[in-house]
C-alpha cells in the first residue's frame, strides 16, 4: 500500500494529527477574532515601535467604537 495517506493499521500519523490540530486552532482563532488582536499588535510594533502595545481590552474598545462610527464597514 505505498502512497497511502494513513500509516500502518489504518491509523493517522502524529504529523497529520499535529497539522489537523494546528488548522483547527487557526480556524477557531480566525472566526473568534483572537487573531485580529495579534495582527494589530504586530502592526503597532512595526508602525509605532516607541509606544507601548495597547491591552486587549483597549483594542476591543477601539474596535467597537470604530465599528459604531463607520457603519458602512458592516453588512447590517
């Protein structure tokens, strides 16, 4: 059975399980918005290296305020 995606005995190898776990974690972080804060921190460090990184709470407050002030960025 060369070329099979499963290892001997029909089990999935640890590498495939790790990749699946990583993908699930990435997906959940994307749909929950957790990754947005990480991207914001990276952009903040790049554009304002001399300023402290805002807390998660401060970021969420800013993001909510921005959404309310710019309703065209939402569908509803």
